[in-house]
C-alpha cells in the first residue's frame, strides 16, 4: 500500500495537541530524543531576553507554547505568531489567553513565504522547527532578513538516523541541512555576526544585525 502524501500545512493542522504536549507533558522518550526541541526554545529565549522591550515574530508558531514561554519570561512587548495551520493558531490563541499573555500576542493564519507584512518589522524573528518543512530556505531567509531589525534565530535539522526515521514516518516532505548550507544561506544578508549552537541532531543559528 502506498504512503499518504500531505503538505506540511495539512500534516501539522491535525497535530496541535501532539506538538504542544512535547512541552507540556514530555515523555521520557521526548526528554531523551527530542532534546533539540527544548534547546532551540532556550536559545531563542536568551536572544529575546537580551533584546529587552522588543517585538518578536514567531514564524511557524505552531501551538504557541514557545511563544507564551518567551512572552512570560522576557520583557518582550509584543509577539506576532504566523502559521499556515489554522488549528495550530486556534490552540495558540487559547493557550496565550489562558496564560495571561493574550494582550501581548496575535496569531495569524498565513504562509510566511507569501504573507504581506507591509512595512512591519520585528526586533527578533524566530523560526524553530520550521526549516524542516521549507523547500526554498534561500527565499525564506531573505524574507526573514527583510522583516527583522536585530536578530534571527533559526533551527536546522542535520541529516542522520533521526531524519531517515522522519522521512519514513512523516507524510509531508522534510528537508535537512549541514553547517556549510547554514553558512552559505546567510551569505549576502544584512547581518553582522552568525553564531551556530549545536543541538541534538541539528544546529540553532543566531544571526545578529
Ligand atoms: C514542528 S512545528 C513547530 C512549532 C513551533 N515553532 C515550535 O517549535 O514549538 C512546525 C510549524 O511550522 C508551520 N509552518 C511550516 N512552514 C510554514 C510556512 N511557510 N508558513 C507558516 N507556517 C509554517 C507548521 O504549520 C507547523 O505548525
């Protein structure tokens, strides 16, 4: 029997509870084999904290558990989450309200690649757990650069056993990178520095402007 094929939007639209529970109710398996999920959250938290009363763009915000963590633990004044899976956004809005940060956040439905931000820019933009599903990170990163004032945080999955398992299990396309790809993709952007933080099965990059 052939495997079902979905877009990343279709795949994630029915997995808001599943992904939220990696943070809310982590199993022993999650703690051992999904360490990258927690590392990248912590790296972004540090960057947002350093920024003070900043604005944050959370690209592919998913269930918004990260967005809420960042708002509750920093002085960030506003966070815009964008995700093309509307069930994720609904989860995120409810979670933000329940955690008392609904007034400092907004979650919109859209594909980051085509969303019109107008003249809006954000001090820190974050895309964690997202490059995995983006076919053209070159275009994605250029757009991220255009909407960011101070720093961009991105997580990048490396190839390996975990990626092979995801290719087998997931019904949407997934992509991987290596350190040279990450450096090359940042070439030509308006950045002053690029820091690469190793994590389980991947890298989190911090590009400062
Ligand atoms: C693995 S989840 C990660 C969620 C969240 N960033 C986190 O780390 O908790 C990936 C999310 O990115 C969203 N996504 C992927 N590509 C996107 C795009 N081009 N525009 C908007 N959302 C996107 C998916 O719908 C999904 O909710």
